[in-house]
């Protein structure tokens, strides 16, 4: 289910959110490099020819985290109900994600 999937939006840097069980997947179109790590990793979730193209309910939060962590451009991110997050790193941040483990 898309929380914000306005197909008429022209703002490429808008961050869209897609809710799943225990996770919200975020996507920033303007940042996407089309490496297709997401599509190859979870083709039942990431369907670029459909709208909305992310169906977060088709995978567990853990499966989404593993796949999204492979996104090289940080166009994809997440917030999980157990506190894990992935956002674009700030300058000087050496980690590939800002995961917080409880």
C-alpha cells in the first residue's frame, strides 16, 4: 500500500513511502541509479512496470532490510518497527546504513 504515490508528482526528489508489516519502505526517485538490486533481490516486492511499484507487504521486514541495504544509490530506505533505519549517509559517515539494533 502506498502512503504517498502521487503519479502526477513532478518532484523527482520527493520521498515516497510504502508501508508493509513492521516496515515502511522509502524511495527517492531522483536519487535512483537503476542498479536493479531491489528488483533482482525481491521481484515480488519491487515491480517497476506497476503502480505502485513497491508492494512492501510481499516480504518480511528482514527480507526488505537485506535487499534495500544493497541499494548503491540510497534511493531506497526503510524504518522498521524495531528501530532499524536506512537513510542517505551524511558526509563522513562510513557505515552503509544507520541500523540500530535493539
